[in-house]
């Protein structure tokens, strides 16, 4: 490093040394050329060698400052270089000083006159360009403090959030999540609150605020919200969600659903997934989001939580409201503790289950093949193939959280299917969709023949004697 630094100083040092020697020898050279001291030729040599010497000295000083700043950056900034704005400013100051020196010492101009004229010009230019100058010096300060770098996601003034793509003397250029360029003056960046979300590989935690009825027990509310956030984790692993009670006023309890996002650019899709699944979990539990303020509590849109649940289940979308109400009056609730097994792979099944609250873990063991691991979220059905076709249980289902499931037995469905046999066709269609999804998940070999929609409908008609 020291050897490379010395090589960078060789050219300007040599040029400055030659310029100094030429400037000092200018009178002798004029005498050898038989030029009078005040002649045009002698003055030309004096001015030329003087300009050469002082500009070379300015170049040498600029190179020395660059090396010093580099050394200081290594020692105090962990190797992060100082911004080009600072080094450019130092070079400009050194060459401006060299120009002033040339005018005073080479061309014998009055220092007082130069200072007066320069002060007036600086005042006029500074007043006219005060905003630009403020942005430039703010850019220098930001570069020295280094609060962000190219590639970081930052949020500055309102409506200005994006990835830093360029930092110039006067502005910082951002690219937002929609691909639009946002150009923010450095003066505004320095004067406002700045949030740095880091680069693309930097994850951080954010939260959704969910207001619920304060009469809902906090433990149950947290369980419902957490189950929705965990459901979103099936699409975005690594969310690591948790739920906190943030506030409770005017009959409204505000909960924070906190989760991690991979980077600022991916926050929108993560928030959308978490919010959608949390809303689904609330609907399945028969709960609604409340509006803040006295006298603004929202009434649930369903007469009972069971009807709310069935209305959100795909398997029962072919039922009309009266049939869902009839079925809701027959199903049985079952609360599960964490680790409790609901069904076991290989057992016979006499009922299907609908998860209302909580999260269930699914494990399927296959001889000679890797096991399948999945989760069941609120509003999802399991065990329907065993109940409606007589097959054995295909997986072991265990509660991951305190969970609430509803059991639906064949006797509960029999009266409805007998009154309206066409429902069997709809049930077969939904079961075929579920089976196709499970097939993609389990990667069933192509030689394994799965029952078609027509096969499932035939089994239903035979089982229920339709």
C-alpha cells in the first residue's frame, strides 16, 4: 500500500520540482537569451514557469490530500471511502488557492483588490445559488456521515422512499418499488428524518395494527391473529410472526401483528399476504375488525361463528345458506392442545374436520420417499377423502397451537345430500381440486393413478345411496 502511494506521488512531485527549478532559473535563462528583465520575452518566461510551478504544486497537494483521506478512512471508517464530493471540493479549493497565488505572486496583482472583487462575486453568486449551495454542502455532510450507500432502501421526505441508485453533488436519486425515479435534493434529505432499511439482503421487522372488540379474550385474539400470520408463512418462510396487545381504549383492543420481511422492496407483497390471511382467520372465527371510537363497534356479519366458518370453506360453497345453517347446528367443536393428534395416518375415518382457529401440522410418511410436511390454516378442511370415499387417513395431523376444529360426521351430511343429490357433483369437483393440490405438494409418481372427478362423484353416490 505504501509503495503504491509513493508511485502516485512521483509524477506530480517531479512536475512540481521541475516547475520550481524552471521558475527560479527564469531570470538566468532570460539573461542567457539576452532578454531585458522587463522585456516581453522575459515576462513570458516568468509567467509561464510561475503558472507551471503553482499548478503542479496544487496537483501534488491534491494527491497528498487524497492519500491522507484514504488512510483516515481505513483507520476510522472501516475502509469505507470518503465520498467523491469531499475529494472534489478539496481539489477545487487547492486549485482556487493556486490561482489566487498566481495572480498575486506571478502577475503582481493587489491582494486587497482581488479579495474585494472575490468577496463581491462570492456574495452575489452565493445569494443567487443559495439553495444549490445548501444542497451541495448537505451532500458533502451526508457523504462524510455516510448514513446510506448506493443499493440501500431509504425513506426521507414524505412520499420519497426507494433504493439509492446515485448520489451526486446536489441530489440523491432513488428508484421506488414501482420502478419510478425519485430525485431528492440533498438539502431536504439532510433536514428531514431519514430511515435506512438497508440493502436487498437486509431483513427487518414491521407490523400490522388490527383493532378488535375488547370483549374478545386477549389470548383467543392473539391465537386467531397468529394463526393467520403463520398461514402467510407458508408462502413467505422466515416471517417469524408474533402478536402483541398494543392498546385498549373505547371498547377497542388494538393488536400488533409483527413479522419480518426480506427487504423493503418485498414488504408490500408480504404485508398483503399477512393481511389477507389474518382477515381470513378472523372471518373463520366469526370476528370482525373494529373501527376506533365510541359507539362504532362493528357487528359480526354472521349469526354464529359456525356459520361464518362454513361460509369460508371451499368444500361447502355448493351448499345454499339454509343448508349451511342446518349443518352448522349439527357439527361438534373440539379444542386441541399443542401437540395433540387429531387424526393418524392409516386409521379409518368416520368424520371430516374444519379448522376454525389455530394451526395444525401435517406429516405424511411414504415408504422409500421423503416425508411430506405441511400446515393446515383456518378455513381449511382435512379428512374429507376418508369420510366421503371410505379411504384410510393419508396423513397424521397434530396441533401446533391451541386450536379449535369442528367435526362433521357422515350422518350430518346425509339428510342434505339426500334432499339435493346434485350437491355430490359439487363436492366431487372441490375434492378433485384439493387432491390436485396435494398431488403437486407430495409429488406423487406419474404411474400412481388418482381418482378423477367422475370417480369421486360415483363413490359419493354409492356411499350415500343417492
